[in-house]
C-alpha cells in the first residue's frame, strides 16, 4: 500500500473527472427542462428538480467513492438524534451498508451471503433475544433492544467486508476522526459550562454529557478506541498517521482525566501501560514518555480532583449503589430463571431497580434473556477471542492483534460496572473495529497465499 495518505475525499475529483461527460449531459437535460416548461430555477418546481438532481449526484458519488462514508460515519458519533430516535451516524452507516450491498449484488459476490462463525453465533444470540418478544410486556422497549442488537450485527457484517472496496488506511482514518470528534465534543461541552474545577467535579456527570450519553458512557467509547490509536501512533507504517494518532491519544487521556470515570480511567492507564511496555527496546522511550505524561497528570490540579473520586465519601457511595444494583438484578435472574423476563424488559420491571440499568451486562443478560442468552453471548465472545488470538499470532499483524485483544479485555472488564453494550454507539464501535480489522486480516491472508513468497501483501501493513 502506498505510504501517501489515501484521503477518501481525494478520490472525489477523480470520480468527477471520469464522469464529467455524464454530468454535462445531465445538466444540459435539466436546463432544457427548465427552458421548455418555463420553470424558474428558484421556483418551487425548479428547486424540487434541483434537489432531486443534487441527491442523485451525491448518491452516485458515494457509490463510486464509499470511502467518504467510511470516514464520515464514526465522525458523526457525537451528534444527537435528528429524526425521532435515530442518530446521524446511523443514517450514514445505513447508506454505506446499502452501497456495499449493491456493489456485492452487482459483482454477484459470495461474501454477501457467506457468514463467519462469529456472525452466525451472534445471529443465533439475536434470534433468541427476538423470540423472547412472546413474553415481553413492553413492546416499545423490546423493539429498541432488537434495533440495538441488529445494529451491532450489521456493524460487524459491513466492517468485515470493507476490505473488498475500501483501503485499510481509510478505515483507520475513520477511527481516528471518530475518536477526535468524541473527545472534542466532550471537551467543548466541558468548557462551555463555565464551572471551575470544584464545580465541575461536583457536577461531573453533566459536565461532558452530550445528550445521548452520560460522561461515563463517553469515557467507555474512548476507552474502546484508545488501544488501536496507540498501536497506530507507535507502529503504523503509514507515517502520516502517527502524529494525529498521538494527538488523539493525548486528547483521550485528557478527557479521561476530566470525565473522571474511575473504571474507564484506571482501565485506560492499565491498557496503555500493557501496550507500551509489551514492545521492547526501540519503543521503550515512547513507553517512558507515556508513563511520565500519566504521572504529570496525576500530580496536577486536575489529577488531584480525579483522585478525590477514590477518597471522597460522596463519590465512594456510588460503589455501594452499584452493589445494590447487582443484588436486585441477580434477584431478577433468579425470579425469571431459566428463560428471562424478555429483551429490554428490565427498564420497566416494577421492582426496586425499576428504570435503572444494572450496570453489569452479564446481569442484564441473565435477567432478560436467561440461560440461553448468556450462553449465546458467551459463544460470540469465545469465537471472537479465538479469531483475535489467531490475528495476534501472525508476525505481520501482531501489534494490531494485541491492540484488539487489549480493547476486547478492557471492554469486557468495563461492562461489569457500567452500561456499555446497552447503548447503540457502543454496539456499533465494538463490532465496527473488530469486524473491520478481522476483514482486512482475512484479505491479507488471501493475498499472501496468492502472491509469490518474496512479495509482501499490500494490505498487511500495520
């Protein structure tokens, strides 16, 4: 793969150049329609025709250059709902899925219908969740849960097949922009409050709440992305990607401190240390710099405010609250064993927990989907871990494989104390990064098996 930055938007001028004759014909025809029917460009019919034409041109450009949507979709994550309960990133993702599907149909590609074992297991898990609708008492929450699970499945399906139409570096640019967009949006909200450090610490949850997710939820999304950004910053052969990855990682570290989510911040430090010191010799300087930066933050005023989260009796009370959540959620599991109360029904179940999340995905699963739900989700994770282990054992993909394994472990640990997979954004990000890198790895193995031994596969760059 070329070392030049394959900026997705750079393809748009080339696409336009190839289709200039077509565009000229379209413009001429539309102009003729305006002239024959006496339709003014600024009249209502004229504006309608122009809108249809613009939509058609945009659709054609996106179909010819889907890289734009691969980059834009993660960058839209910070935005709130625009139509009912739907988010802008979901519309962009739906357009990308449609384009990928159309290209697969046009090529009569086998990958359109061939599912990996992970996808088959996840589909089985979702099928059981859908089946519990027969005894769900709140249909609206049930539908919301189905949508969330299907979104995770679709994210993996699309990302796993992107390697066939989009360069890997473009996919990584999308992850970088997604992390930057989330961090900057949360930082902007924090700065807009006008509170001092003490006030911000007291109103911590609201200081970086973007409307669709609390401060802790934003921290979990950044936590999930940070191992891959650190890998890109330290090892990417695309040198142009290293500096912005470092900047994004520094920004994420700052936001972890400002948001002060105990679990997310500790896991961020732990994951960063594991990755940094797992790389020997020539990367030792980078590891030491990271350690020094973390130490500098801890002794700063912001760091002292963060440390109060572990010493203040008010802050420590939230730990006791979580234990209470776990007890009630476990009682739900026992009361509805072995089938569960139904997908997403915990939000309206009339007990002491009522409309609160258990803050533990396994307890949410066991109480809502019962024994089969827990077994189904466990099978998805086991199959995914096996694939990540295989990727990490490949010398050409070792760094990315380890980063994915760190991200996987951090996500699984964090879901024990926070609502993570219960949200659309987290489902999307988790399955997007896992499916994407596994797809590029599969393509690189196929290219390697077809290429001469002395030729390095194009998509195996780190």
